C-alpha cells in the first residue's frame, strides 16, 4: 500500500459503483418496498433524509434489538449508527419495552402531570447539575423553547451559534459564516428571514471572535454543544469553555448547552465532562430510548427570573412554548425507566471503554497504513475524518469533507454488515455493544483501506 499518497479518484469511483451493484443485488425486497412506496410517499420514504444513506436505495428494517438491526432481505447489521443517537440505549431494552407497554395500558396522555415527571427532573438535576426542568418531545423543541425564554428574559433579538453546528430544525441555527455575516446553510429550505436579523455565527475555539460578536450587547443567548459533533467531533480546546462562560456573563448573554449528542460523554454529559456551568441545558434523542421525549433544564437564577414573571409560566403554550403531547405520561415513563435501568453508571463505564477501544483501534490502523486521516472521540462517540489532523473549527472541518470517499466507506461497511451514521463516519457505543463488534469494524477498516490504496 502506498503510504500517504492521494487516493486514485478513478479507482474510488469504480469501487463505489461495485459496492452499489453488490448492495442492489443482495436486497431485492428492500428495493421492491422502496419502489412500491413511491406511490404514496414523496420520494419513497417517510422523511427525505432516509434516502441519504450511501446505498442506491434505503435498507428497509425488519427489526432491531440491542446493537443489531435485521433488514427485510434477511441481512443482519452491527449498528454503530443507533438511530443517530436516538437509540444510544441500544434498541428495545427489555426494561423499557415493559415499562412502555405498562404505561400504554394506563393511558398515554391526559393533560395531567404524572409522578414520573419530578422523578426524572430530579435525576436529570443530579446528572447535569441544573435544578429545574420542563419536558417536550424533541431536542429541536427544547432548543426553541430555551431560545424563546432567553430572548424574553434578556429582551434581545439574536442567537449566537458556531459555524458548522446543527441543533435541529431551529431556524436561527441553520446558518453558516458568509462574506457579510451569517447566511442560510446550503440546502436550507425556505429560510424565513435573512439570518443577519436573528443570528451571529463565529468559529468554535476562537474566543476573540466570540468576544467581538457579543460586544454589541444584542445577543440573547449562545447555543453551543459542549464539543461540536455535527461537523465531525471537534472538542473544545483547553480553556475555551472558561472563556465562553466568562464572555457570555460579561455580555449579559445566556448560555444554552445542547447535550443532545454529548449525553454520550458520560453520565453528566459534556457538562459533567468539561465542568460547565450553563444557564440552560437541552437534550433529547436517547433520553427515553427513542420514544419521543426531550427536556430543558435551567439554573436556579434563570428559574428565579422566570418565576418573577408568572405570565411566562402560565401563558406558555399559546406564548410559543409547549405542545399538546409535551410532558405526556408515556414519554415521562420511558425517560424514567431509561435513566434508572439503561443509562446507568455501569452502562456508561462499558460504553466509554468501548469508545476508547474503537478510537485506539482506528488510530492504530491509520498509523500502521499511513492513512492521512484523524480520529476524534467524545465518550462513547467516535468519528474518523479526512483531514490529517483534528480540525479546530467548523470551517476547517467543512473544507476537509470528501463526500465520495465517505459514501464508499459507508457502503463498504453496509455491504459487510456494519451501519455507520449517514453524513458522518460516526460510531456510537450502546450498553449492548460488544468488543467483538468493535473489532469487526476495525478488521473491515483495514480491508477498506487496502481497497483504496492497493499494494503495488
Ligand atoms: C446537537 C443536536 N441538537 C438537537 C438536535 C435535534 O434533534 P431532533 O431532530 O431530535 O429534534 C440534533 C439532531 O441531530 C443535534 O445533533
């Protein structure tokens, strides 16, 4: 294998075509279901992003259990995608399945609180350090509601986010750095207003840019992940979070930490890992083992400011915060059993150890074969990217993307029984993930590298 040389692009295109043909030949039933669905589903899928897998058509799932998925053609996959974190708990944990069935039998939604709500809030408070919580259905909603509260409390219009971020379908955050301030991300569908009215966007790990962007005193909140995870994993540089907190406080700007993905960092998420002291924390996805459920927590100081204005608590639904099914009995029951029996300290120890093993094994393959890529990890989440060293920010990460190479690796893995997360080379460890599954991925990576750089 020729060390460190550029990939032969013609060869890559041929390899991708071969993998596409092998995929299609082995999945006639998925193809037939996809074709039949064209009659009633626009684009043949229930959500457009389901066509974004590297394969020529989607794999139709038959069932999923633990860290495995079976498709309708009888193939079995090791699942490192885990529903893009929604199933970080592993699929269908038995305790959750039982608790959900029991709660469905007792009623799913009544517009009345259930005992589970305060139990979940107290547990989230122990883990993430914030004393007061409310619940909703998606992480997007949690972010939207925290932003609304921050705007209301500060009387300021703008939200600051980091280049390359993703926080769900939050209009203010679907932006990137443009020549003259924030512009809608490429592909942003029908952006409602020019984001220069709503948003400031700066590069991650750049305190000077952050300070300048906060200086006008019109930013209600910074919305940030503890480590960026949606443009590859980009950890904070040492001291960056201290600066972020110091600068937001000095500017009277509230800090919203989005833990939706970084709940994989450990039992206290990235907030615990990096010792953060945010005004709000938002989270969703795996919190109820994939049952729609999300939460936003707030500090005692923020809760006091909200409580001083009873109208904020009372009018919330028609005031832009709420949702008929938010805080429903089923999602609360699923959150409670998930926290009490699945995302336990012991499970985290296992997931973090496997995350470390996955990253070490990938790094060893890259080093041994002189592959000029890097590997990054936050807790149980590992990602390899096509820059030779870890990017410092979203702009650098964007410039190192190689969609064709990414598609090849995904399809190569898919054809051999491994699911990586679409759009990323991301692998997540669940409590059910095993060391053998990690080793299988490593062995396949060696094979993929040998295809890309064949021995002369
Ligand atoms: C960091 C982060 N926050 C929020 C969300 C939104 O989650 P949901 O699509 O479940 O609302 C995502 C989705 O990928 C995310 O990555």
